């Protein structure tokens, strides 16, 4: 392929120099630089180049392309051979794609990147990815998670209800947590007979009518985990979370479990980590999420015998993890689409 590139460069420059007029120069451009030109025809061959030579061949291809384009530009502007461009300027093929260096190269948004990084870390620990609907019903969002009627978490002021919770039997809502996916996975495992054991994570969007500030938003992302098997204990939960933190944040990650309460886990804990949200700032304890052993009532609600099976669950805010990983001081920066901020990450 290097020989072909050398031939195209030598022959192309020679033919361009010999082109007698503007139509001939345009015909040369189509033959060498057009969408069906000689350079484009070489592109499919890149896949057959040995891996160790791809960088060299790719670099040479760009060099030849740049040299031919520069020669064409000089010729079209009247800088070579005395051939003048048409009165209206050089002919332009509007079907040609723009030059790569004429626009900024895109990248994945930081939330998407962190989500993929988290999935990769947990995949290495044997967790598979599960997904569920964002429009949920009261049964999956509250009832089967052992959150009783009258609990403050069910108040309309704290949720985005689609149906009137005072009138509908099973009012629909935008899910307030990805724990709903755990319920659906346990139901499916029993109904279809493929589990337990269950070992899944469920990343996704959740919605709560919080006041937007530096650490809160009405829409954010969570990643939920569930491991259900025989004789699973709190030791397994602690080991999993500590391994995750040190794999993702580094071996020196300063982390702790703090006793807490959630209706769907017993015992329950908060998972905290010391994080400096600004470069040079003193690290402070930041709550990353909650965790605990799955409450027996939750297992019973899904048709699973708590005498035979035990498990743990955890849930993290992906924005919180992104802020800790990349020293982002304000959650609003993640949603404002400010190019100046996005280009830094």
C-alpha cells in the first residue's frame, strides 16, 4: 500500500502540473480527490494492513492526501502553471464531505463515559446489565420495595406522578429509583425459572422533583446493583463495594460504610468516600449512595423464599461518581451543554 501511495503522489502531482486548463484541473481533482477517486479507493485496503504497520500507513495516507489537496488549491487559485480559476472561483463539488480538520471532533458526554466505565468495572466482578421502563407503576416503585402507604417517600410532592395517586389503583409515575429494575428481574427469574441466583446492575435515568443546586437535579442517573444467592452476607456487600471503589478511584480511595435505614434493605448503610471536588481543596466525606441486605419482605413480594436465598443491593448516583472522579464542583455543569466545559473532559 505504501508503494501505491508513492505512485499516486508522484503521478498525481505530475498530471496536475501538466493540466492545461481549469476543466482539466477539475477533472484531475475528481480523479484523485473525489468521492470515487484514487485515494478513496485505497481506504478499504487499510483493514488488511498488519496491525503493527497501520499507524505508518495511515500517516502516509494523510501526507499524500494533504500534499495533493495543497497542490490542487495552489493550482485552482492561479498559483501554478498560469491556469486561472473560473471567474466565480474554483469549482466545488457540493456532494463532497467536509474536511476532517474543518470541524471539531466529537466525543461521548461525560455521563455516558462514566456509565460505561462503571458497567465495565462491575462486569469484571460478574455483574450483567439489566434495564427497565422509566414510566413505572406504584407497585414496582413502592409496594414491592416494602415502602408502605403513608410513607413520606410516596408523597405527590416528592414524585412525578402521571396518574392521580388518590384515584388510580396503580398510579403510574416516572421512576424515582432504579430499584424498580431489581423487582422486575426477580419477578422474571421466578416466572421464567432461570433464577435465583441473580447478579445484575441497572444503570438508568430517575426523576425526583428536587430543587436544582450544585449537588441536586430533578433528573439524574443511578446505577443499581443486586446480588442474590445462597448464604450471601454483609461481608460480600462490603467486599464488593470496596473492590469497586478501589478499582474505579484508585487503591488509595478513602471509603466507609455508615449505618442507615431503607425500607427495602435490612441492615442498611450509606456508602461514603472522601472526595476533593476542586483541585487543591481539602477532601470531604461525600455520600455516594445507599446499600444493604435485601429485606425478606421484598423477596417474598417477588415470590422468592428468604429462608433459602439472601442477597444485597446498592445504588449510586452516577453524577456523584462523575463529580468525584473528575473533580466537577457543580452538577449543573453536566447538563448545560457548555462547549467550554465539555472540551475539558
